[in-house]
C-alpha cells in the first residue's frame, strides 16, 4: 500500500505532476462542441509576438507622403511646407484567467503515485480546454465598445463592409468604435487605415473566386522605398471559412475536375487558393454571412506580455476553505494589426 501523502507534501506533488505531464490515465475528451480550435492552433500556438513591459503597445504608420515633389523652373522661388504624416497606433493588452482546484483530502492524494497524476492531469486539461474554448471565441470575436475586458479578435480588426460593394477598402471603423477606431486610429480620418472587403452572392468562379482574385491584387502593397516596417511575424498567409463555404468550394472543384487553373485547386485532400490552403474554422459556422477571411499574418498576430504567455501559479489556499487549494493560469494578450490594407474579408451581406 502506497504511503499516504502528508498535507505539507501535496502541493509539491501537484507541481511536480503538472510540470511533467505524461500520457497516463487516458480518457475520452468530450469537453467541447467545436471540432477544431483553429484560431488557437494557428494564432495562439504559432503566431505570438512578445512585448516587453508597458501597458500600451505602440507602433507608427506613415499615412501620406509630404507632397513636396514638383516640376520646377530655373531661379524659381522654393515652396516650403511641413506636413506631419505619422500616426501612432496604440493597443492596450487584456487579461484572461482560468483555474482549477483540489481538496487535500481527495482520495487520489491518499493513494499516491498514478492516482495523483490522473487527478491533476484531468483537472489541468479541463482548465486548459476552458482556456482554449474561450480564447477561440476571443480570437475570432469583436467585443462591444463597452466591454473593457475581452480581447479584440479578427472580426474586429478585419471589418465587413456594405451590401453591394464589389470590392473596396470598405472595412471601416467598427460599429460603436466611431470615436476610437482600431488601435486608436480612425478610418474616418485616415482613409488608408482600412481593410479590403467585397460582398458576394454565390460561391462561383464568376462571383466569389473572381472577387478573391481581385482582393489579392489590391492588397499586395509594396513600398517604393526600402525601410524598416512594423512587421509582427514571418508567418505565411491564411484563408479561413465556415462549413457552408468550404463545402460549396469542394463541390465547385468537383464540377471542374478538381482544378480551376491557378486560382482554386485541390491537393492532398485540401482546397487551395493561389497556393494557400483554405482552412475550415468551425467557429465561423455561427456567422450567417458566410465570411471568407484572407489574412496576412506578417501584420496581424497575437501580442503577449513577456512572462505572461501562460503563467501558472503555485497552489494557494482558497479563502475560507483552508484545505482547498487553487492553481491559476494567467495570460496577458491582445490581437494587434499594424497594416489593415493587407487584410481582406468577403461576405454575403443581406440587402
């Protein structure tokens, strides 16, 4: 019979367990209705940008040139004018917490060994699934302007436009944010601070695919002068859709013998647009406007405060319950986009 752990040793056993989690005590995981947490996998786990210190993350955008160039004649009087063309973007990080608890009288701690591993593992996993579940919503979401706690997700940064817009930089200031904009920059004032948008009626070559082709051309900005820019990651582009859109694209490919030239194609079971896989994001199924997000990850990412990416506390006593201990997961993060003109979304906007 295993020795019973003394209360003083239980916290150490818990810490040792979650620091060295192994595949023991396998169990069927049915904790969520989502079949895949795409934003968590592709953004949180792969596209983080760490920021050191400070409560606001800042970047600069040059929104215009100085209009000084002109044709001149000999002995002409110089014209001089100073134009301030720099605008500062500012993002304030948000905070997310998850936790689990245990009672030091739980049977597992009396049994020791594998029983402790199983107990801590299942509760740790339950906490992490809770964290990833809410993060998937945050990463896609767009909180109201009165929500001062939730992070601002993709649908906040990459805005849909108006019904009948065949393609323009019509992704303007989010509803309710007309006085604060995105990153404290107003599109209503700085018109180039906008994402590309097109309204589509059908998933077809003549409609959606054509508008996606145009969007790729219109968002491919290149500066004529080489200089440092506020790039966030070196990651590739991504295209994300819900079940309805990916299903119709697959049917479109089948009718065209699985290939639409250089645009839409099938490869190894995946649907691809201009070389970029189109990813099914289950969280987008709830959006009845069937959006297609085409994102340039070089300019859009999850910012995290250095040291607070996934900070786990040591066990501590729950107030009023002296034998119950709690472990917290704390994260400080926010989505940040430093170039809206490289982002686009396509949607079926009802008239």
